[in-house]
C-alpha cells in the first residue's frame, strides 16, 4: 500500500445490498479486488449496513483490508422545512454523502445514522438523514462529498454555486480535515460540467480531493442488465427516458484504469491511499447478546440461574399438564418423558438459551389467551419436548419420532430459531404486545433478502 506507482484504492463500491441498485455480490467484489491485487476496498452501500459484516469477513479472508462505509441520503432542510410525509420543501433538495469508518467509534456512528434514518423514514419510505443528526454522529468518520448525486454536485448542476459553497462549508465545519471533495469521471455530462467548480471550491477552501469510481456492476457488458435493474427499482421500463440512468463506465475498474483516468490529478489518486491509511477498523463477528426474560438490563450469571430455574419450573408443570391431557406415546412412559425433558433442559441452559425459550413461550401463550390462532409447530423446533411443554408447539416430538438435536446441538453451536405462524390478520397484535412488554427499541423484524428470478424480471421490464 506504500507503493507510489499504484496510488489508487476503491472507496465507493456498491454491493447487491444497495437494494435494486447494486448488482455485485460481496463474493464477486472480493474476487474482482483479488484479481486486481487491491490491498484495500471500501463498501458504501446506500443507506444501510446490511453487508458490513459479510464484507468484513470475506475481504479479510481474501487478504484485503476492508473499510466499512455508508452512502447516506442527506438533507440540509431543518425540521420545520420537512412537510408531512417526509417531502423536503425549498431549495434543500436531497443529495448523497459517503461516510467511511476510520475506527470503532466511526462504525458505531454509521450504525446509529442508518438506524435513525430508518426510524425517521417518511410514510413514502424515503430514508433521509438530517444535518443535525449527521453533526451529532460525525466522530470517527471520514466524509466524501458524494459524487454526481452528492449534495455539492447537485447544487452546482442546478446553477447555484452559493448553495454549493454553503453546503460544503457546513460539512467542513463538521468534519474538518476528514472531508474530501469527491471527483468521478464516468463520461457523464453533469460530471464534466461541475468538475471545474468542484476543484475551485476544494482549492479555495483548502480541502483535499479524492478520485472515486462508484462501481455498481462488474464489467461494461453488465450495463444493460443493470439498467434494467434500475428501471425495475423505479417501477418503470427500460425504454422510458425520464428515469435514473448510470453509464457503462460504472463498472469495477482496475487500479491502472483509474490511474490513467485521473493522470492529470495525481493528488486525487494519492488521497485514496491516504484515506485507506486513516481507516484501520473492521467489524468482527461476536457472540450474540441474548435477551433477558425476567428483568431488564444485561443478562448476568445470577439472572441466568433465575431464568434456568423458571424454565425448569414452567417446563415440568407444562409437561405434567400435557401428559394428563394427551398421555404418553406408545412404548414410552412418564419417566422417558422426564428423562428427555431433563436432557433438553441441560442443553438449553448449558448454551444459555433459557431466556429465549421463556420469551417465545410468553408471547405465544399470550396470543393463545387472546384467541389468536397459532400454528402447531414447524421446522426443527418441533423436535423439542421443552417447546411442547411450554405450548410453543403442539406436537409431541416423542410420539412423532422428532429429534431435539436437529434444533439444538451442543456439538454444533447455533442460535435456536422457532418457526412460528400467527394468524395473518392478528399478527400485528402479537408484535405490539412484545414491543410493549420489552420496549420498542428492543424489538425488530428479521430481514429476508429476496432475489429477482428470471420470470419476474421479464414481467417487470
């Protein structure tokens, strides 16, 4: 990375986690970077950190230093200038800014900024970060001005250099020497039109410039397919002119191609390395933080013992009731059930999952008490006798020959995962109950990522 003959690092890469925008899997990014012998690569997906940990682990395994970043949609409008529904009034149009984590504090602030933007999202689903929030979470972050879709470029493209200067001065006041004026060259008319003014602002305010490429796909041959992806994202069609378009140059260029492209601005190339040197943090996979059941706060060993005792009490009482109602499976007696229950409880408490079982049992029992239909059980969780005793499931695993080890196995540590089906019309009541009981800030939906299949793509384009 100290070789001055190759002064370029990609700092504005988008993966497929830039939903309906990026077309590069993280594995593909790692392969492209490895093929170019890139020492460093930065991920700046749009408004989210979905791929951060996967990117960090994959790049590190490939021997490449990962930098975690974020492309944020930013507004300079004050709260009073935001109309109901989230639309921005006045000249403060949306634009983008790119942020890179230089240390652990910066990464924590990236998470806060992304989370806050989604919490404050308008009814239209528009995710926008206010300047006040950016200013309060700027520590440990390096900022790039965002390129052609950035807040500075857009003001210049609108013929408003005064607004552009006011915006860049506001960003400079927040980030100081951590602000870089971003230059991109994809052959787009708007890039050529604003570059002289961008350079003028940078030199006038003594701000460093940096060259970026912002690839969304692997090669120029992928442009048409990616253009179709953008049209699908807008609910439009490929033939429609009035929609967002990129260029065939938004592909993953090699370092030599970028050096040739910015040969007249060697400092912009050098600064990609300077930013890489300033960014020395990557997130690591950690142990899960398990939620406590009985009391608030962080789980402790004393709480774990209390939860274990409570789980045992509820499980033994529940099994007694189940056997009184339904009896034992043919060929088994109550002692066999008690032995199976004791074995499962030992595994559950040994893996410290007792709180999880109690929490799941709590909201399922609540739902059933409210007359909300709940499925009898599905997936590997149906193999748990503890789950049957707690009425999480309604299937006797001994009667049906189901294995607990498919659900939890001390030889293969993994998080338990109950597949639970609630009545579609009343599932929101269950979610509301969990939020009220444990706090809205502690409850979240688990995201599922879908892929566009060929038939759906043909229909959409």
